[in-house]
C-alpha cells in the first residue's frame, strides 16, 4: 500500500469507527513526514473520543496503526487529534518546558519531570533541545518513564 493509499485507508478506517458510535463526520487527513495526521472536528463526543488524559486517542491511534502494519502500508505512524485537543495540549507542554529550562539554567540543578507519554516527552526534548547549554534524557521504564533536564558539562 503506497503513501496515498495509506492516508486514504486510515481516514476511512477512523470514519468507520466514528460512524459506529453514531458520529458521521468528515475526518481531515494529511501526512507530515512519515506520520499520518487525522483530525476530527469538534462534536458532542469530544470527551468520549479524547478519553481521560488522551487515553482513547492513543488507543485509536494504536488500532489504526496496527491495521496499517497488517496491510504493509508505506506510512504506519498515526496521529489522531479531536477538536485540536492534542495541539493545545502540546502547546501547554512546550510552554511548561520553556519554564523548566529557565529554572534549570538559573539553578544549575538537574530537574526530573513527572512521567510522560512518548509524545509529551518528544515535545520536551524538542523545546529544550533549542537551548545549546541544556541536555535532556529519558529515564525509567513504562509508565514511570520521564525526562531529566540538566546543564551540559
């Protein structure tokens, strides 16, 4: 399955899942690098589709990605966003990462952040990576995996 077919398949798959829950909506679909971006407009099911702390979104992504892997699709990474929840959440994480970076620069002490999911950790690594005098490293396993910010030696 080539790149375009992967995008169309993922879009249709998510629309079929949503229609199962009685939501007939047009899902936006695009590809950014090697990730298929699927966007669901705001509806009365936002809370249900997002889930607690985005758990349902991550489950939807996993389900679609698993199906694409079985189809041997060219693109298999999926990002599902409902009513801009993820975009806004990532912006909040980025703002917080800026603050954490300033604190580490001022104190010189390493900072262990709270456990985060992989997408949140990527945002922190990206934002803090813009500071040439700071380093980031992920530590821990599973749900306890977190980012440590420190000054470069």
